[in-house]
């Protein structure tokens, strides 16, 4: 009945690229919300599914992409520390958020539904999502300041290339009924697939060197 709320990110331009890493952080703090059709502060996803859909893996902003735009070891370390700190802050909200959603579920499945009580819990949940969104925005701004204007411009170009690759891959999967997709035989990451250093490839052997911890429960 209850599914995960859409991610409440609102990001534009280069901030969208920087939020790739933040998406993995935010997932830790997003509890379960109402099911299909339920309310949720839908924000733009940056991967398959369009707005509100899942974004690219956090490691996309890890060692590979930052190295591609010329980020130094010191810059990558600083950005990793920024998102690690955000991860810790948001993780503390996860348990509280789960309790709120359990409370909401209990109210909605009670013999008599108390509309006022439901509204109070809804407001608490909305406030928590807003706090998480602000924390992520703070991390994105801090990370953006670590990079030079030239590096940020390169990040924007890399995002465009990644998006084009993803759209091409999805179109290929649709044409072939989902066969040969990522993880499948012959598909990217699957048995027999060539190692071409694609968007998630490890062309230098340490693509996840700077990646934030992957979200649990995904």
C-alpha cells in the first residue's frame, strides 16, 4: 500500500549533475509514503523514468566522472567528504520518518479515520522532506564551490552525454522487448558484454573510489 515518496529534489543546470551523488544520500532518508496516486513532492529524476524517476548510480559522480572533468585528488576528496557529511545528517532522519509513515498508515487503516490527525502527520512528513531537500541543496552548493567554472561546464556536458546514452539504451531495450538490457546476457554489465568503459564502466580501475555509500533497501 505504501511506497517510497518521490525524491524532493529541485535542481537546475550543473546542480543536476552534482545531485547525482546526493541522490544516493537522500535515498537513506526517504521513508515509505502513500502508494500509487498518493501525495509526494515529486522532484526531477536524472535517469530512466523522467521526472521523479530513479537517477544514475551515485558512483557516476565518483572517481570516473570527476577525473574526466579534471578534478584533482584533493577536490574529489573534499566532495566525497561533503556528501559523506550529508549522508550522516540525513540518515538520522530516516528512523523518525519511518515512524511518521507508520503512524499515517495506522490512521488511514483505523475503523474511523481522523482527518485532522492525518493532516497533522502529513504536515510533519512534508516538513521532514523539506529539511532533507535543504540539506541536499546545501551539499550541492558546497560541492559546486569546490570545482572551477570550467569543471562545472564540463560536468554539464558529461550529463548531456550520459542522458543521451541512457535514452539510446532504453530505446534499444524497448525495441528488443527488454532483452539485452543491463545485467542481461550480452547487455551492458551482463555475461559476454564488452568492457567499453561506458557510463558506469571502470576505465581506470577505480570508478567507485569517491562514490558515496550506496543507498540501502534499493
